[in-house]
C-alpha cells in the first residue's frame, strides 16, 4: 500500500531542474525503480534549435509533446542494474551548445518468484526451433519508429483487473530451475472474452499461428510506445489497421505456451518491456 500511495503522488509531480538556461528539464518519477518508464520533459524550447538526450551513454529520441515542449521516454527493464546513471540533455544551434547533466538513481524493484508448472507437451514448445522465427518477427516489429503520438491519456485495462502473473516475476519450474523473467502481466480470464485496445494506435503485428506466443497482436502507439496481447483465441484486426482506444481487437484464449486461459499484456518503450500497470494510471 505504501508503494501505491507513492506512485499515485508521482502521477502529477515532475521534478524541475532549473539552471538559468533557455530550456528547462523535468524528470518523473522522482524515485525511479527497475521496470519503470522515465519521462523527460523539455520546456521553453527554441524551434530553431535541435535537442538531444542521452541516458547511460545511449541516445534516446526526442519527440514533440502534445500541448507544447518536447518529451523523451526511457524504458527500464525489470532487471536493469540499480545504481547512479547520467542523463544529458543538450541544445544545439550553429553557434553554441548548451547541456544539462543530471545524476539519476535507479532503485531496486520488488519482483516475486513464481512457480509455473507446464505439461510435458507444453514444455516441448519451449525448445521448438520455430520459436526463434516469431521472436525475430516481434523484435523487428518493436523497432518500428512512428514520430507522432497516437495514444491518448492513460491506458485502459484490456480485459479485467485480475492479475495472475505479475510483471517482473522470476519464473521457475517445479524443481526451482529458472525459466525467464516475465515481461508483462497475465490477466486471468476465461476463453472468448473481448480484448480491448489499451489505447489508440496502429496494428503492426497480428498473427494467429505463433507457436510459443499463441495468437498475438502488437499495437504501435507512436513515439516508441507499443502494447502486446498474447495467447489470443481469435483476432479481429489486421496488420496496418488503425484502432481506437477501447476498440475490440481479439478474444481471449489459451493458445501457445500457457497453463490456463488468460491474456498476457505488455507495454514496450523503445523495445524494452516496462511495467504496464503504471501506464494504467500515469499519463506520461
């Protein structure tokens, strides 16, 4: 409950860093945890100048934000190493370069260990060579770059709010051997329930025949933000189709590698799987 209260407070609080420069930089949240999305807002910008942002030595795209200013989104994986990292925002023109350098602390998140018991038939799916083909297709789709923001406000729950498998869970077999880290949330639900688009965007992947992931839909929400829906029984959209927030895109199922009917839902920021539950209540 203490974490929830802190998270709710952070929804509307950005920490400003003012350094007497022409532009200002705000960071949210104040206390950063593994698995979170860092939002960097740049205001008081000059349209004649260029802005770039670097975090941990990696450059992240700077996009226009609705309502004015610029925004950078940085996704942290659940196993991102805690510690101090450097964020640099730079303003360039022909005659001068101005930089703002900030030290950001990434704190350890709280992720459970979850035992998952697959049948022998399902275990055989894990080592099937065909899995790499669909992994490559998903990775390629996640590299899609759309400069416009297509999403609107906070995300909707795509089906219900009953989480059976949390984000970041370290999954093990019945003997305690590690499987993988869970990259989204599992929502327990019976087969055939309507699955909604968590937000507006464009369908960039819609596949009924995936071996490991089952029926799969991937929505591009623009500016590096995407949502994924797995183990679907049927799909009601096509690749390239534009969808609206709350639109029915599929029906829930238990296809692919799973132990019972459910929906796997995930959010990616520049190809990194982040905690999707924060997107339900935080407007980035």
